[in-house]
C-alpha cells in the first residue's frame, strides 16, 4: 500500500506551523493557520477525531449548565460560536427543540427565567425563544415522557450536529486552504536546539516511515494527551490536564417517540442529562467521572451505564434496560488539572480552554468544547504569530464556509454530505453496483465507502464504520455485520491483499465488541487502561 505519495511531505522539510493532534481543536487550528497563509502541517497519531471529538453529546450549544454556574462569559462566547457554526456548516449544524419536563411549578418559573436569559445572551444569533408548554402540549411533542405529576415543560432551542462528520469536513477545508494533514502519523520526539523546540520526529504507524520535520512553531493540541507531549519537552513538567469520562448509550428512537430532544435538568450528581434524536436513534448521556489514566479507547464503567439507565427511567414512560442498549461509548474530556491533587470532583475543574507557551517554539492549547473550537483556534494562531514573529494577518474563519456547507430542503440522509451529495449520487449513476446497501437496517451504501476512501482520508474499517458512517456508535452489532464488506471495498481501493483485509476485519470486530453492552461482564475501572 502506497500511502504517503499523496501528501506533500519530505524528511527534513520546513514548515511555519506543525500541529500535533487531529481533533476539533487541532483541525480548527490547521484551518485557521493555513487560511492566514502559513505553511501548515497537522499530524494525528490515529484517525481524525478518533478520541474525544467523535464522542460528544452531539450538541452545538452555549451550555445551559454553565449558565446555572454563573459562567456568563463562557456561555455568551459559545452562543456566538454556535451561530457562526450554523452559518458556516449549514449541512451539519441544525436547530433542535429541547424539552425540559417540569414536575413542580417552581421548576417552571426557574427554567423559564434562566432560558430567557440564555436566549438574550445569544443576541442576533438566537435560535428562537424559550416558552412554557402545557402538559397537553408536552405530551403531544414527546409522547414517551413520564406523565404522572407533569405540570408542563419549558422548550428552548439549541444546536445539534454530527461531530466526526464536521471534523472531516474541517480537515477537507484546511486542505483546500493549503494545509497538509496526515492521519496515522505519531509524534515520537520533539526536535530541540538547546531549550528551543524546532520541530518533531514522527513515525507513520501504517507504513513505519519516519520523518524529521522542522517548524518555526509546534502546537500541542492533543487533548487528554497534552501532558505526554509536554513531557517530551520537559520530563518533569507538571500535569496540565486531568481526564474526565463522559459515557453515552444509544437506544431505539421509540423510547421517546419525538423529534425533540429531552433535557433532564438535574441528576443525582448535579449534572444535566440529554436524550437526543440522532441518526434515527436516541443518544442518551452523559456522565462525568474523573480518571487518573487515559486511552484512545476508554470503556464505560457499569456504574456509569447504570446511572444513565436509572436517570432516564425516571423520565421515560417505558423504562430502558441493559438489553435495550445498542451501543455504548466513552469520551475523555481534557479538563484543566485541579490544584488539589487529591480532589475527585470535576466541578472544581475548569470547562474553559487553556492556552500557554510551554517553551520557546512550543504552544499548548487544551480544554474547551466543540462549540468553541473556532475561537480557540483563532486565539492559538494569534499567539503563534506573536510568539514566532510571523507577519500579522487577520483571522478569516468567522465567515469561511466549511467544506460541504449548503442549505437543503429535503430530509434525504445523504444531506449530511452537503454539496458532496451530488458527487456520491453521480458515483452511483456511473457504477450502479455501488448502490447496494451495507446492511438492511441502515441506508448506507457501498458508494459512500468508496467516496470516504477516495475523498475523506479513510484508511481502515474503523475509520469508515466509526467516523465516516457512524454505525459503530449507533449499533455496534450491525457494524460488525458490515465489517467484512467494508474491508473488501477498502482492500480493492487501497490495493491491499487478502491477509490485510482479514486482519482489518479481526481488528475492527475486536474493537466493536467493546461497544456492545455485556451485562454479564460488568466493566471494571481497570478496563479503562489501554
């Protein structure tokens, strides 16, 4: 398999900016950097959005919870970014109605007051006004909600999106702006001259090719892995982040029978819980469990899935059980480490991002949330320009359309590709055999697999079924059933042999088994280590 011939990369090549990490923040930073005319390279140790950035609650939001905590500044900035995302990625970011059921009249007053402030903070970027719904209207909108004791509900609007799809489209936009992005390229060492970071040493994990790459500034945007890069620079560096795990489960959509999303305003641990219609299923989460370790494939604890099921059961008319879980997945938030090393509360950990010059030539950005990725990237490149003496140039991403952005009027599932939908339909016309579905329960076709390989930098079965088509996150058993056909198409497209194809199936099916909830084998905390 010849992989790197498609990339503009050579050993000892020189770059203005090298970004480590292909999640939301890294990809946004690559786009901002390239769109300002800087020679930009991004390297990612796995696939783009492999970690936290594909494992969110699928919300583009200001953060109702942060409003309750009094963090007005964070909410206001996030609501503005929500509005910009809806403008610039219209094919992926959509307005969603959220319902907060109220079982006492004090809750009605409290949430209506708070959400009216939320709407006001959005200003011209408002998605619509919050309002009180009667009990009858609430049950009409959400027939699956618990009726006993219901006084009514508050409805408000926020954004919903497909996180991994947006990540891929941001990557494509960065490439269109002149950046070079390479997945499966792991940084193994920082190159230093004295105390100055002047580049990185990398290894391609698929081909074993090694490179020394020089840069005027290196940006560490590796999420929960930032400390590993910082320790390459200084083995005694103090830890900057502490991971917090967020778990989601996926159920059949029939549990709520609604196009609106449910927001449970207060759970036993003081968080909020969401049940969001997503890809014709129901996504329910999330948890907030502080951890001392991290991995690319964190696993849910039984106590976390129990908590989600128990909380949902308090609000659903039909109570979900373990056997109803179609997929369970976990993401790790890179929260700023608390000053008290013995603290075990995520409430003491900052939700905002942190941007620092870690050493001459090395900038670190971490924390934050998907909604504010663009603003974080802007601040990062502003600092890189100042730190490294690049010619000042204004950020242009506020009004830069993301690849695929187009408004559509129908509900055809291919709309998730935006303007690329036409190209996939043309591929189907040219090769009618590619219209074959990958699975009877899903609309996805072989043409989409071919498209992802040729145009979306997919290299493995996992890339396709996890982050291009999202099946692993929706129904893990169905994803396993699709794996052989996807591996066959990959092998054909990439020119790989039968041994590679069979190995891909084995690797993916082992991975996917971790997304199937096994009640008889409770996940213990030790399973989180990779």
